[in-house]
């Protein structure tokens, strides 16, 4: 899937070589830096969830802050904020939010190195001070899902997925902090472009040379935002575990995988037969390492990286596997979901939020949200067909279909 976005299109991938005058672009990463998806096993089956479905929906909704302006119970002072921006999910685990085993299944092992909190403005930090452990709004969600189809038995088994299993997906990012970083550095890059001899066909494509002071400042701040998102998903994971421990104490919720889809990372890729160090921008695109990649945990190395594709409340989600072919096709990248088929404004004119909730409940899907307006904006039919998007990625060789997941409970921002 690819569609219009601010700066780069959503689903855009571009790689630049710093040694060849390459640039970094805030619009090439996006405003919700490190927005991503984490998938958890539960060790449960459908019958376990359906016995407490309504109670589970209410408990998750009560425990997981969601919606515009939502705040969590965690308050960070300046020193704690900088430690979180440097430490990511590792910082969260060290403070009791999960275990070190979680980090083995998180990109960058839960901590993006070379983050520079000093380049994150006080305004950005202020926006995040009360937002740790929150979902946010828009298309962010937490879903309890059932594995309803398996397309590759070997890889699914390696991932620990079997038909009828219950998993849980968390989709969120760096909240207000990431948005503030994107806004500020976009403006700085626009203002600095003439000095670098950069002619912008559109201000949304503002960029700075990677080797420039501004380029390095942005990379340092962006990496801090990645750590913010990783810490946020780690905290949310523990909140979810707390809920399951009370309602379904037999559940075990280890991490299957956690990967972002709005980032810029320094990676090694083969171009024209030569290995080169490239700054790979992925905006609404998921890293999709193929089998044998040394960055994968040993248990996943033979199968390739799990690629997590989110749906929209009433539609399915998918687990795919990265391919070797994707390396040469798209710098080891795949889609991250299905884009919108209509604007939020048009969706509001088409659907009523309460009606959407009631119709999904009739299908056995319980939705909880602080905003019926938000539910209408995110109505399932407001998005493209995720099945067609996934089939296209599979046919193109960007990722391989492994399993389809159907929602049973959705907490929507």
C-alpha cells in the first residue's frame, strides 16, 4: 500500500549515502516517529476470551489511557525524561515494566543507540511528560485477536502461531514528543535549505545533509523519539499483562515481535553489487529482514523477521515474514497496513460512531473508545482492503503471508 502523505508518501522508502552527500528528511520519517506495532502471545484460545470478553474489554479500556490528550499515571521529571529518551524499552524494563526477555524480540533490542535528548526541545519533552503509557488517538489501537488462518505452517510454528490462538497487538508511537520534533525540524530544514544549496520543489520535502550539524541534530532527536515509542509500547505491554493477570491468570504474554514503521536508520545494503552504509527512511513502511539476517534473534533467524500488518477494528490483521528478495526490491521493507480509502471528514459524513460499535458487536467484536467521533473516522470501510494489500506484498516478494488475525476486542484511541 502507498498513499499521499506529508513529505514522503505513506509506504515510502528511500536510502541515502552520507559519504555521497546524502540527506535526512523529517518529512521522510513522519510526525509520529517510530509509530509501530507490538504483537504478544497469550497462550490462550478463543473459548478463554469469549468467556470473559465483555469484562476484558472493560478492564483494558479502564487500564489503557486512549484518545486525544490522554495522560497516564507516569510522571517524568527532567532527568527521568532524558534517561527514557536514551534508554527506550530497556529503560522501562529496568524500572519494572516487563522483563529482559521482552527486549530480545524488540527492534534494536529495545534501545536505539546514539539518541541525543539534548536536541529534543523542552516543548517536546513537556508534551510527553504525562503521556507515557498511553495509546493516543487516530488509528492507534490495542486489539485482542484470534489467529483464524495460517498460510505457512513452518514459519507460523517458528513464530509460535497456530490456528485458534489468541494474540494481542499494540499500535502506537511517540505521541506528542515525536510530533513536536517533526514539526520543529521540518521548519529548521526549510529555513536552512538555501544555505546548503538545496532547492526544494516542495517545503514538505525539506531535508539537511546527513553530515551537517542540523542533520546530526535531527538524527539525535529522532533516535530519542524512537526510544520514547519503544518505552511507551513496553509500558503498555506491562499494563496489559496486569489486566490479564487478574482476569485470565493462566495467560502468558511474551513478545512475538515489535517493529516500527516511521524511522530513519543506518543500515548496510547492497547497491550495484557493493555493500554500502545507507540511511534508510521508512515512512509507513516496515523493516522486513529476510531469513539469515544477523540482526534477528536466533529463534527467528531461519524464518525471517515477523512483519506486523494492522487492520482497522472490523478488518483482519496479518503476520507476514520478511524475505531475502525484499533486500534488493525495497531495502528490506514492506507495507505496514492498509491506507485510507476516504478522508476522515468523508468518514464522519458516512458513518455514526455508535452505529459502527453496535454493528461490530453483532459480529462478536467489542469496541471501546473515548470518542464515538474517532470510531466513525476509523470505520473499517474507511480503509482499503487489507487482504488485497497483503496479497500484493506477498506476490511482489516483499513479505510472505504467515497468518491472519481477526479482532475480538479493540481499544481505540
